[in-house]
C-alpha cells in the first residue's frame, strides 16, 4: 500500500525518516537541487502528485517546498511532539 495514498489531503501531516532525499524540480521534472534529511521529521503535504507517473508528493520542509517520492512518506510520528 502506498503511504502517500493515506494522506493525500493538502495540509496533512506525514512522517519523513532520516536519509530520505528531497528534490527541487523544474517544470519539466528535471532535478535542480536535492537535500538529504538528516533526522526524522514530520512535514506537511502541500500537494499530492498521484496523477503523475513519478509519484512524488510536494511537502513543506524547513520553510521550502520539496518533492519527495511517495514511497518515502509514512503516517505522522506524533510521539516526539
């Protein structure tokens, strides 16, 4: 089951484990920049890209929007709030 399918609503909270790569992409889906998450964190979904074959979701991380592979998103970890 795709974790992103559970939380496709804009504004939904999701968990991003450490080691996941975040991508800045151009309109043509070319990677312009990337960043690796250094520690686990909860992030907000800005939009779901389920209609695109790449299956990336756009999330808000450190004040910027990033694309994340849907397979790397999980239900939120609320224990560390």
